[in-house]
C-alpha cells in the first residue's frame, strides 16, 4: 500500500465537528494529513497562497460565516489553479435542491453529516477510497459524482 | 460571436493514438498491447526512458515501475476492456483475467485488494457505473439499451446498482449533468 500522506482540508465553523472529523481520520488504512479551517475565507486564503501544496481532497461545510461552502465551491471551480481539486460537501442539509445545486456547481461528493461517530468513520473512509480510486484509475473525472 | 461545441470521444482510442504519436517521435519500434503494456524491441537507455516518461507524464500517462502496481494497472485495464466489449463476456471475468494475465484469480485478487483499498469485485461495479455514466452523457442510448449493453437483466437492476453506488438515481444524475453543461454556455 502507498505510504504517501494524503492531504485533506476541512472548512467547518463548528468546532466539535472539526474535532470529530479529525478523530475519524485516525486509525484508517489511508494515512492522512488534515488541515482545518474555521470558515470559507480562511480556506480560500490558504488555497490561494503562492507555492501552497494543494490538498487532494477538500471537505466543505455549506453553512459558514464570512464565506459559505457554495461560494467557496464556485471560486474553486472558476480558478484554473484550483479547478481540478476534488471537493466533497459535508453538510447537515439533505434538501434535494441543495444537493443538486452543489453538484451542478461542481462538487464531486455530497456527504450528510452522520449522527454517530462509527457512521462518520465509515462515511469518511468511503470518501477517501473513492477519491483514491479516482486519482489512481482510469475513471471519468467529468462524471465524478457521488452522494454518500 | 462565440460558440460552444459539445464532443463525445472514445477514451481508449484517444490514449492509443496519443501514445503512438508521441512514441513515434522517439525513433524506437514498438507495439502497444491490450493490457496497457508497450513492447519495445530493444532495451532503452535510462536517459531515453526518462525523457519518454516525462513526455508521457504531461498527458497524464504514467509508466508503472513497481511490479505490484503493474499487476494492478493490468487488472484495471482488463476490467475496462471486459466491460466495453460484450463479446468478451461469454466467459466469466475470473477466467478471462486469469487466462489473460497468466496468474491464478485468487492471487490476482489478493494483490489487487492489498494495493487499492478495494476489491476486484467492488472496482468492477464502480467501473461499470462509470461506463454507464459515460454512455448516459455521451451517447443517445436509452437506459434500456445501456442496461442491455452492460449485461444488466433490466433497467430496474441498472438503476438499483447505480443508486446504491452513486447515491443518485440515473435521472437525477442526468439532470445534474445537463445543468453542468448549461452552466458552461
């Protein structure tokens, strides 16, 4: 198995959610390095730093102060340097409209925040596996859309 | 006045044509095989290999060097072919693969699982749904025709596996892809 660390970013204004997410990543087979951001603007400032090592996967909460997830998604997809990032929406909203809108705006994965820690681990592992497959296989990135 | 053109393409043909065009510029004689391998009729210097490798890398083509990774790449390539060619599917995939790569299926299955965070069976489903997505976007085939082409017993079976794998119904997926295209205009 590959020993390379997978860089992951999470933007979420809820501190508990950030902590739980970090704990869910520990102990998975895929080795990861997590960068945390308190809101969308913090994430975008980081992604726009010169010489930054881009994460291979970004998790975005939808409802955040200062800059929300949808705004981040649109900025990422319209920026030539960032447009190939794999973006997973990580939200409590399960409205069909939110889901279809974020996919239409370029999200790759839509995750509903699970209610239990064991479910969270399961879901995070599934997202990492899919992301890994899409980076390492001949799968069509234009149709990389999954709701988990 | 600007215009937008929509295209469809055969990925396998694109890759092979590109490979051929690029390799032709290096003055080596070669044949491109069917499981993602290229046979070259002499041993190349490391320097030349590095040049070829970095040229191909620009097009997203990597030369695989680790032996386990080579097997995984050949298994994935065989899965692609098997799913795209209905005639090959007169034999079971396990038999097809073992015969093609000259290893036992259990061995190949273990190597695959140990190196991909997935199993051959799961990867086939993921790839099958990927092909179904491609056919929905790039052809005029109906779901019934796509189900037939990919050996699903019915549209319901295709829709069921599509939904289970992607979390979306085929119609929601098609709606989203249509919206994405419209946003580009």
